[in-house]
C-alpha cells in the first residue's frame, strides 16, 4: 500500500512522520537524536529505506547518521566491526564526519569585508544521488560541496566549486555561509545546481569538477554592485524532474525563474504581497505550478500581518493565488525555513512545510486546503517527503 | 582501568551509560585516553577533538580530580587517582544557556 513518510529535522531532534496514501492520519516517531540539531534528513531515490541525516552541535560538531530501514534505526556510517579494521589490521573508520577541505582552504569575505579563513561548521543539506544509495552529496558551511561514494563512511570535497575564482568574494548570509541547495538534473546527472548564501547559484556540467556562477539577471540592492557576478543571497532553488532546464529561485528578495539552466534569470514575483521568503517548491505533476511562503521582510522574519499563507502560481510565476484554508490567519509570527517545504508524488500532489513554531502543515490536495499534521515540535529546520509505493 | 564520564549527548551518540571504562597500554595521558576512547567508540571521532588538528574542540573541557586540565598539554601524565580509577576523567560540554 502506498503512503508518505515525512523526514522532519528540528532544533532538538529528528522526527519520522508517516501516513497511508489518504494522508489523513499521521504517526509521529521521534525524537531521534534527541537534543541535537538535525539540519536535514533525506532518503535515497534508489532505495527509500536508505536515509541520511545531518546531526550537528556547536559543542560536538558534525555527525552523519544513516538508516537502512526507513528511519527506524540509525548508525553512524563506518563504525561496524568490519569497517573498523582494514586489511592490514589497523584501525580505521570513524571518518563519516571528517569534512576536510581539499588543499589549503584559503579565505572568503567576512561580514566586515575582510578576508576570513574557510572553516567547516556543519552540513546543511544531504542530497542522495540518482545512481546508487551509497552515493550522495553534502552541502556544508562554510560553503563547499562534498561527495561520498561509500554510503557516507568517508567524504571528499568537489573543490572546483570553492576554488572558483570568485571564492574570495563569497560572504556569509545572516545564517552563515552555507551551501544549502543541491539539485541534480535527472536527465543528465553530471549537471548539478547548487546555491550558497550569500554567493549565489552555481552549475557544473561535468559532475562537479568545474563550476560557473549562474546569476545573470539577479538584482540585489544591498550590494554595492546589485548585478554582480556573485554575492547574491539565494535562499532556495527548485526544479521539476521533467523539465530540468527550468529553475525556480526564492532569492533574499525576489522570486525568479530561468529557462536555460540558470544562464539567465527573470523576476516572476508578480502579484505576491511580499517577495521575501525562504522555500520554493514545484508541484510533482505540474512543472509550472510552484509554491512559496511570503515573509514580511528580511528584518522581520514572519508572515505579513500575522497571516500564514502559501502562494501558488500555476503559470510558473507572475500570477499567484493565495492559499489559506486551514492555515492560521491571525497572530501567526513563525518563519518557514528554506529546506522546510517538500512535495510528495501522489495524486493529488501533497505539499508539506514546517515552521519555526514547530508546526508541520500538510495539504493532500495540492495546496487547496491544509491541516496541522503536528503542532508542537521544536523549531523545524527541514522537511522532506518520501512517497512509499 | 580509567573511568571516563562523557556529557549526555556523547553518551547517546556512543550508546553508552554513565561511565566508560578504559584500559590504556603505556603512559596515561589525555591523548592516549582519547585515542583509546575513539578507537573503541569511533563515532566519537571529531566530536571531542578536531579530525585534522586533533585539538580539543573549543566548547569541550576536560576535568580531573576537580581541576580543569583543558589547557594542559595532552601529553602530560594524568593524575594517579585517575589512572588508578579512584577518580573519573570528565569530558564536559562548556556550560551555556539555550
């Protein structure tokens, strides 16, 4: 029987929330890794029971967790008996959290314009690859992209990105200098799109060896040169698998789209009441239907007028309709973070998002109506929907 | 036999109870203690010391016999009372609110 599994990362643990295909009754399992920040969890498209999680702490650093049974049990990759003894009998393993920059890390721009050394802090986003459950990417702070081909036991940096000529001009956003979005073109997996706050969007066409900034058309008025090649605070990218040359972007301000793989962008904010926000996502079956959650401003990270609203465009932007049925329309001052929206693959498409107030809202009718699946979790950092068949 | 008390979050990570007991070969120092701890519980690698530099993470502290030895050289011998198991070696997360 088909169903949906939501992987919800919060400030104080991870939750696995499941339902059958009706998406009416939900079972909440957790917290896993109680008390730790779970920035992101995501399942492999090859094996949905293989799930990876990013567990972090300012005190104890980064942990990578892996489940091979759909989130029931978890291990840190590389800590089994056989992992720990190499063929020479010497201890090894314990490297699943060893995110070491390739070569001499160098410097990037700090908040005050001075140069600052690249320092690994945490994994923001884990993106399982399309070819094997053991293959995945990690987007980290300070911004870099790492790859594992052994199920998360070890990592190597795809350093062509960080070593791009523009690297010394990248700067942190308010949340840190994080690589938070990784999109793989399903028709050409060597083409990968990433986004960094606040550097912008980048694309590789050769599996991660070389990268180019793809920020033409972005205008960021907080920058000395609003149309600079890098420095844009891109909050999130999204694409539909059937149309991977079309990208959607929620920027710090402005909702944008590209129809040429990011080579150029046009603004599609249209009639949105405010075009600041964090997440953006695409309907599972309609490549031109997109969702955003408008937020009042970059100084006030909450919904306009205390009304939590999802806005949907069925035309790929510019013309938007407000979706409020089931969402609080007064006194609501939560935020919805960039990795906290996801869609399932059922018909009608399910749409889900989590808030910094600990609510996870779901719609089983493509956004027409909403219900609180759970109301009182810790602040939600990420939501990923898995469709189980 | 050396007794090590880990902070709550590292106990849950390593799936251990209140106290870990270690037998060290050779000299008992902070370094040899942490080497032995990480060999038995490899999921702790990188959580107490940085992978690359092997330096103590900034928000982790070490206590022995009521003394903060976080800033001592990791190569100096541990106190006899810790080596004999009369006193535990504490790994602590720096206290902070939130």
